C-alpha cells in the first residue's frame, strides 16, 4: 500500500479550487494527482493523475483569477517543474 504524502489547496478569488496531493509509490517515486472544484459550494471532481516525481518533492499550488492553476514541485536537484490546467 502506498504511503500518504502531502496535499495543498489553492482557492481563486472567484471560488474555484484545486487540491493536489502525492502518494509515495516506492522508495524514490511519488505520484501527484489533483482534483478541481469549479466554484464555491460545488463538490470536487475525481482526482486526475498528473506525474511521477521524486519522493522527496512536495507539490504546491497557486490559483489565479483566470482559468489557470499552477501546480509545481521541486525535484531532488532543486529544479522546478509545473503544469497548468
């Protein structure tokens, strides 16, 4: 069974929200997933798998007033990777 990792929540001024979380897959890999809520008072959708990352990394989120959310994580070497949705 995979170990629970970390999670982060970002809420935009218009009420949209994204929650991202990771689960450790093995000693060196974690899998990042995210779920989206279109507006305040609505339920979150099903989580979507995004990427496999270094198990030492932690996903973080930032929401903007427009349609984008930035999901980023640091790799073991200190670089940044991101995906917008």
